[in-house]
C-alpha cells in the first residue's frame, strides 16, 4: 500500500516538491538565457542584465501562464532600453516569435515588477533607426541636432516617441543628401505612412518656429 502511495505521488515530502520547483526554475532560466543570447542581438553584459531581469520577474510569478520566450523578449526590451540601446517591439516580436500584443502586455507587467517606469524620448530610437537604415554618421548628428532645437516645444504632447524619431530621421537624411523613402522609414519605426506624413508636418511647423529649414 505504501508503495502505491509513492507511485501516485501520495506521501511525497515537501522537500521533494521544493527540489522539483527549484529544478524547474533553473531549467526555465537556462532556456530563457539561451533564447536571449540567440535572439536578442545584445552583447555579453546586456545578455546578463536581461537574464537577471528574467530571474527577478520569475521570482514574482510573471512566467506562470506565459511563454518563456515572451518573458525573455520583454526582459531584452527593458535591458536594452535601460542601456539606451532600444529594440523595437516589432523586431523582438519577430525574433522571439511572440505576438506583439502579448509582448506589450508582458512588458507592462515586467516594468511594474522591476520598478523600471521610464519615459522614452525620440532620441532613444535614433541610433537604432540610423543603424537599421545604414546611414552615415552625419545623418545621426543632424537628427540629434534637429531634436535638440525642437524638443522643448509643445508639439510633441501625445506623440509616439518612436514615430517622432522616424520623422526626425527622414528629415535628417534628406537634409544630408542620403534620402530614404517614407516606406523605408515606416518599416523601421513601425508606423504608417499617413502617421509619418502627419509627423513631418508637425516637425515642419516646429522647425519654422525655431527658424530652421526643413525637408519634406
């Protein structure tokens, strides 16, 4: 009878259960770290930072009911953002094979758990877009210069920082003679062409106010 209880897991010690839970967490962390290393494009230090975030949110139960890949992608997003090397949600959604809507939800939860509430600005996306569009250094300098001139104006309330960065990069590329199409900009910024055109109009008004030329 005793052996039957053991066979069906009856009478197992709490220490056995604790070992299984601990072993499961170790396996999950190992898998998450491998996913981060293979799919994030981060360097060694930031891989470790993202893995640390994963371990912290797992301790708080965030992984329960969610995919390891989704939580790992969210931790990559946060680690990169904190290092001022942001990854776009659409990029991570594709590389980790997680739906964007779900990834955004996990990022919100992880942000609260980790206490990383953070207001992003367009300047945090410029280096990423510059790299993805394979533009020369002068274009990035121009984009940062433009933003430094107009960032304190009231035009940007409620505007998505990643979209504003797209408009800045489009304008800067034209100003420096390295034009990129609106569709190319929209692809890296994950916005529609209608949105980009609207932001370019706003940018034009802002530049006019500060006495700078614009290219539309």
